[in-house]
């Protein structure tokens, strides 16, 4: 018994000790399955940070170019994010008097989130009349133009709330109950307001808005008169009624290059519900793209939403993403889910500058102070600097790896992260049609959890037998670029 015990049990005990420590190294296949549509780009919404910091050239360089900038109290090197999309918020506030009434502001809304609107009253729809003041909101506009001069080529006009005087209670944060606050009699004025801004921007600012989004999380129940920001609830049936009216006002103003996007719901679930209520007929006739926010995090019907849009030949944007994890890991995990399942053609971060957790750069809008870039900033840089407009996203067999090919330059970009224990990640290119020869260099960049490597150049590795590999410590994000690849 003793002899058998030692021969049989000892190896089992040995395995029991070793197996949990061993790790299965991961191999990821880069497939030829293409996401619908070419990549359009990466963006940021301008309200509210640009309302405060809109005159800053250094920030424009950091967000809208790929230059390296020495910046912040640590004078660290920030790799420019090279964003090429901005979302400009049509404000809802003014100090004008309309029919004896003035704006009814929530006591909770800070000045930095009261965005000045251009149409002071409903007296005259003509943009050159005294009903309009085109000098307001100078900071947000300033940042939009700085972005444009640095290469931003896609612009979206969006609305958090219609002008206050169009609303039932004159409060641009919402109704008392959180229900609809724009009476149907004012739908046309909301449509005139947005399409007139787009027309004026084209004629006077040199900005052609690619899309107008008339809603912001419209199905949500939290847009109330006591709110902390501008917001306005629209039942999905109200969204459906307003969209054709906006379309008509856009046609009247000759905005042929501008589509309507809808409806920027907060979650994938709410987006699917509103999309189904708006109906295919209205979407096919008047809407050009599905926009959705990414606040549902890891859950929600991403793929069903993609299919709903694709069914009628439309694309999807994740038009607003934010979370309060400054490490960037939550952002990266959700963004990778988006790329694999929602399959947007663009992805837009909410605030470039915000308080702890939320901002890419830490800052305080109320006190107009800036601190430093977050780890999240550097993790995002891996994507915005390497998945470029015009590239084709291809699917991979791992949820922690995304990939895109530039069919003109034949460059493959792979961005991968490891949130498990240290392991070797292998990237198998054998499914692709043109694969570089053994010994071909793979350029790489790395951000590690310790933060001593922040989007740093890493050693080049080489292609071996149609693949490449490298060791990833826990929390490491890496980008790889290899030339000579076609799908
Ligand atoms: C910031 O760092 C760069 C690179 O080390 C250096 O050239 C520059 O002088 C520094 N600026 C300040 C204000 O310290
Ligand atoms: C202001 O009053 C006039 C005259 O009653 C009316 O036609 C107009 O719609 C009112 N404007 C608003 C914004 O309610
Ligand atoms: C991408 O690949 C993964 C893993 O093979 C698969 O589960 C997923 O369905 C694919 N995505 C699409 C949209 O085909
Ligand atoms: C990490 O570990 C989990 C659970 O063990 C596993 O399902 C997953 O595939 C691993 N991910 C990677 C990137 O190795
Ligand atoms: C990696 O290769 C590039 C050319 O592809 C070269 O410019 C760079 O110096 C190399 N870096 C290292 C660390 O070997």
C-alpha cells in the first residue's frame, strides 16, 4: 500500500500544486471577418470642457494632433491622441426675456454646464435678425475651430436640450417629473434652431456638420427640473414625431451633406427599444445613422443593435462613452466589446477633461484648474493612434485583442491587453492572404500597470511562422504594427 501510495498519489499532489499556478498562454487568430464599413475615427464631445478651456492651444494639440507635447506639473510626454471627430453641443440657455419670461434654471446646474444658445427668442427665424446672437458660446466654438485647423474632419451637432423658451417649464434641465418637456407645438422651433446652426456654421465658420443629433439620452427618466446639467426627455413616440420635422427644416436650408443621427440613448437596451419604436419607415426615410451611448458597460444587446442598424443599411456610432475608472481598463474592456459586437465606425469619448475617474486629463471645470493625464489617457492612445480613419477592422478570436488593416499601406495594427496573470500572447496571422516573411519586424508600444511605461516604444519583435508573440505582465496594453499584410 505504501509503495502504491507514493507512486500514484505523489504525482497527483504534484499536479494539484502546479496547475493553478500554471497559465494557459493565449493564442489569438486575426480573422478575415470584417466589420461593416471603414473606420471613421475617434472623437470627443466639446461641452463642457471646451466651454471652460476652449482657448487653450496646448489642449487642442494634445487631443487633436499626434504630436508629442511636454505637459502638466510633471512635464511628462503626452502622445497626442489625434482625434478627428468633435461633437458640438447646441446650447439651451440665454439671459433673454421671452414674452415676459426668463429662463428657469435648476439651482443645481453649475455655470460651466449652462451652455449659451444662439436663438434668443422665437420672434424671428432668420439667422441675421436680432433674434439670434452668434457671438455666444465662444469657447466651445473656439475649440471646434482649433480642432478643425489640426485635422478634425467629422463634426456632429447635438442637443442636450432645446432652447429654454421652447420648453413647457422654461427649464433646460427637464420637467418636474422627468417626462416630455418640449410641447409638440415647439417641435418645429427645435428643428429650426438646430438646422439654422448647421447652416450658419457652414456659411460662416467653415464647419460642415456631418450629422445632427436632436436628442441626448431622450428615454431616460432622470432629466428633471432639479438636474445638474441640460437635459430633456422625449418618449420614443415623440422622437419619432420630431425626426421628420427636423429633416424638413434641414432640406429647406439645403443641408444635403448632413444626416440625422438618432437617438443617443444612454444604454444599448434603451437604444434598441427606441429604435424599434421609431420604426424602420421613419429611419429609412429620415435617419442616416444609429447613435448610442456606452454607459451600459459590459452588458446590453450590442450585437442586436448592430443588426438592427445593418438591416436598413445604416452604421452605428458609440457617440458617447465615459466611466469613472481612471486606470483605463474598464474603458478598454468596453471598447473592445464595442469593436467586436456593436461594430461602430466611430467612437466618441465624453469629457476630455473632468474630475477624478472620468477625465482623460484630470481637471476641475468649476475652478478652471488642470492637473495631469490619467492612465486612461495612455491606454486610449494605443487605439486612437493606430486604428486610423479608413482602416478596416477585422475580428479576432479573443475579446482582449482588436485589430485593423490599412488596405492602402498594407499595415496591420493589433492592440492587445492582458488582465490575467503574466502570460505569453501569440498572434496568429495565418488566416490573412498576404503575410510577411519570417524575420519581418513588428513595431510595438507598451503601457504597463505600474505606469513606468506609458505608451512607450518597446522592443521590436519579429514574425515567425506566420505569427508573433510576446510576454504580457498583468495589466499590460500593447500595440503592434506590421507591414506587408493584406486581408
Ligand atoms: C520638459 O521636458 C522637456 C524634455 O525633457 C524639456 O525639453 C523641457 O525643457 C521641459 N520643460 C520644462 C518647463 O521643464
Ligand atoms: C410669445 O407670444 C406670442 C404672442 O402671443 C406667441 O405668438 C409666441 O408663440 C410666444 N412665444 C413663445 C416662445 O412662447
Ligand atoms: C468575432 O469572433 C468571435 C470569436 O471567434 C466570435 O465569438 C464573434 O461572434 C465574432 N464576431 C462577429 C461579429 O462575427
Ligand atoms: C483570463 O482568465 C479567464 C479565466 O481563467 C479566461 O476565461 C480568459 O480567457 C483569460 N484571458 C486571457 C486574456 O488569457
Ligand atoms: C524598431 O524598428 C523600427 C523600424 O521599423 C526602428 O525605427 C526602431 O528603431 C526599432 N526599435 C527598436 C527598439 O529596435
